C-alpha cells in the first residue's frame, strides 16, 4: 500500500501504524508539522495525528 501511495502522491503521503520505528514516526510528525505530508493512511491511531486543515477522514473495515 505504501508503494502505491508514494507512486501517486510522492512524499506528501505517509503510512502510520504501531510497527513503524520511532525515527520514522518522528520524521512523519515533522513532515506533518511543516505541511510536507498531507495524506496519512494508517490504523485508528492515525486519527490522533496533528493534521491541520483536515479535509476528509475515511474509516474502512471498522469492526470494533
């Protein structure tokens, strides 16, 4: 999924889940803060990322 998102959206897309490393999480958070990352696909925890000017939230296969 990450390869497909990066192919279409480039560096403005990121993947967020519990198994990414702390340095990668830091890089993603910095990208969000600077406005370089505008699209995040991830687990439910991605809902709590500090995105500004939020346009759309899509929840898929929500089973809980």
